[in-house]
C-alpha cells in the first residue's frame, strides 16, 4: 500500500495514456458494430473506470490539515538542466484531478453508439488526453508542466479535426494556434526563471526575489497562456467555434476540464510566483472578468445554436473564476480574500459538472435530430419527459438556482466582490439575471409548447445509457449544491498557504 501511495500520481497519469496507446495499436476493423469495436469500447471504459477508482484513493488519503504538497514523486529527468519528473498535489489540484477522472468515463459512455468511424482511435484520444490533463494538475516542475500543457493540445486537435462537424478543420486550427501561441510565452517565462534559479522547480520559483518590471513581464507571459485557456474576453473567440464543431465528448471535456487549466494556472503560477505583478494588473483582470460576465451574457442571449449559447455561457461563468482569484488586493485581507479564491475554485468544479451536463443534453438531441438549432425544436417535453426533467435541472443550475452547485461558487464570489467594491458585486450579480434569461429562454423554446414538427413528434426518450450518465451528473450537481463542505474543507489549508504567498512582496 505504501508503494501504491508513493506512485499513485504516476499511475493516474500513465494508466490512461498507456491504455490509449494500446487501443491505437490494436485498433478496430472499420465496422463500428463489430465485436472488435465493442471490445475497444469496453477496454476504454474499463481503463477510465479504473483511473477513477484509483483517484478515489487520492481523496481518501488526502490530509486536509497538511499545508504542503502531498503524494510527492521526484526523479531526475533531464539532469543537464536540473529538470525533474516532479509530481505532487494539494487542496487546489486534487479536486480538479477528481473532476477529470469523474467526467472522462461519462464521456466514454456518452459516445458509445454515436461514434461510428474509428471508435478505437476516438476513445484512445480521450484516454491519452485524460492522462495528460492529470499531468498538468500534478506537475511541480516547470518544464514537465509545459510538456503536459502542450501535449494535451494534440489529442483535442484530433478529436475536433477528425470527428468534428463540417467546419472542423477551421475550428481545430484556430483552437490550436490560439492556445499554442499563448503557451510559448509561458515557456519564455520559465526560461527566465530557470536563469534565476538554475532549475524548473515551481515551488522554488515562488521564493525567488524579482524586480517589479520582471514580475510585470512574467505576469503578462502567464496571462497570455492562461487567458486564452480560460478563455477571457477578448481572446475567447476560438471557443464557440471549437465547441460547435467538436463532437459531444470533445465539447464536454473542453468545457468541463480544459477551460479549468487557465484558472489553475493563475493560482498555481501567476499569483504565488509574481505577487507584485499580479497586484499591478489585478484591476485589469477584474475588468476583463466583469466584461465577460456582463457582455458575454448578452451575447449568449442572441445565439440560435444551442452549443454556441452554452459555449458563451461558459465564458461568462469562467469570468467568475478569474474575478474571485484577483479580488485579494481590493479586499486587503481577512475572510473575504479567502472567500473569493474558494468561490473561484468551487465555481470551476461546479461549472465542470454543469457545462458537461448541458453539452451532453445537446448531444442527446443532436443524435436524434442532427440539428443544434433552437428553431428546429419545440415541445420536446411532450415526447421526452425524462430528458426534459434533466435538462431543466441542469439549466436551473446553470442559472445559479440555490440548492444546486451553480449557486455556491457564484454566491461566494459575489460576497467577496461586495467586500471589495459595491460595483464589482453589482456587475457580477447581473449573471443571476442574464444566466436565467439566456438559459431559460433556450429551455422554453426547445422543451415547451406544442410539438413543433414531425422530427420532434418521433423523438424517443432517454435510453438506459443516456439516463445513467445524466443521472450521475444530476446527483453530483445537487450533492455539491447542498453539501459543499467536503470540497471547501479540502481546499482551505492550501488557499491559506496561497494567501500567505500572495501577501509576501518579492521586491
């Protein structure tokens, strides 16, 4: 058991990657309904379920009162430049790893029948992507972090480019260029910090004294990488195209996990490594976050495509994350600062569940009607009452209904915003109106009223596979909404440590 705990993070990273490579090597026979293709599906599901089961050991063995990193692994990797295979997790990264291992099996189940061409390669891409994303959340060496960060673009590039819609090539190239170009500047920042420390230890970077000009430039380099990934306004334009053209599973992983990389980067790198640079640009980031909350909310109101509407909704909700993270200097100190960062973290986990569920609901309709246009539906509740109940629940959670996970993080950030500035809180709170407006407006047109056309009249309600996936997500959304204490308690000590690092000037 001790050996298992010592290498648990490596197991979580490499089990899905090796499983994905195995699927690629074995492949399928080109017939989506053959026994061999079925075996590939079951193999993919088995690997993702095992990864999730092993990740529960991470949760069970995590010590909530330990302020430092846990489950540490450290081995020399590239000795000439002091780069290490260095892994560890704290209360900030552990919930995101659990979210990753929880969502990925649901994505495999959701794509069970809908993916016809090359199912083995499709599921392999998700397995490899899962391992790489866990690697990002676990890496404590800057070079290793960068390798995982860039490598995860490749499977998502293939998922959109091979199994996406008609404009998939345009969307996937746009996605790749935006995210890759921003990340190159992050590498430049790592190289500069390597010159200061002689290594790539992320925890070591946090103790290096840096001048204010240097901190400003490093912060902007990190901002270029993380703002694109969140994505923040105005570098958000790649996301709606990527979501619209991606297959359902790609949209789920993109919204539920990959967008969280940007928020994670801010709290893992930007805030503790360059606290004075973060303070200098805090109001700028807050302004961009509030623009995302308000302006993008109005943009979502105008959408005719369900996927685009949910994509813009994701941008608006992720604005709450960056808002919460950068309120520290406006509040000063005390519980309000911790509340903002805690709220941002809870919002990331909650948004992963809700946005994933919303995209899966759209996927259920698309599999039947092959349209994402709101105008092509109407009266779906008459023919799919069980589906309608799930979609209403997730839509209410997306609008921030109390009792659902969507309320908890947003409410915490709004309270923290009020401690900082009344107008911050006022603008942030508009999401409670705008979110309800665009989400429930879509629900009204899609689900309610008379049956709009023959396609809707012929719809069949959820099968057992679809019901299982949506039911698991519904339980999770309600559980986190009604009992967020385990998640908040897991994060508390790490957030206190982060606040102490932020408060310590490096000038």
